């Protein structure tokens, strides 16, 4: 549940100096407890997040690289050793200045087949 004073989020995100600060701000604002043992940024059953700091989301290459990283984590959820977590409905690429939310299932062809490789 989001905090009542949303300006706290914007003040905190503006003050972020690292990707960890960005992650901490999102997690704190939405009340998400996290564990980094699975080597992805932030997971909920609804959303898998990947955080960056001061990336240019206007660049297709930047967005594609971050999305590819998230899809790698989705493949790990589906085929790896992380069996207690389901694949979230949404992927969120988040930065200090902006965020992109996309449905996970529209990228299914990139994570659905364990034998399929993509570049």
C-alpha cells in the first residue's frame, strides 16, 4: 500500500545516488520487503522490477538492454532453481527519473522455451 504523502517518494527518488537508493525508495514507498538472494532487484508476485540510475530511457538500446535483463530473470523464474516464485504479471524498468511498466506475457516468446536462445 502506498504511503499517503507521495511527495516523500519524489524527494527520496530525487536524492538517490545509487541504483540501490532507487530500489530502496520504491520498496519503502510501496511497502515491499525484499531479499536479494535471488540476484534480481525487486520482486512481487505482481511485478518484477529492474532499477537503474540516470539511464536515458529515450534510447531504444538502453530500454532493450534493461528489458533483456528482466527477461533473463523471468527465464530463471520459469526454468531455474527459483521455484517458490511465480512469474509476475508485469515488468517494471525503473530509473531515478522515469519508469516503464509492461505486461510480462507480451514478451513470452523470449522466455517461454527452455531450449530457445535469442540475441
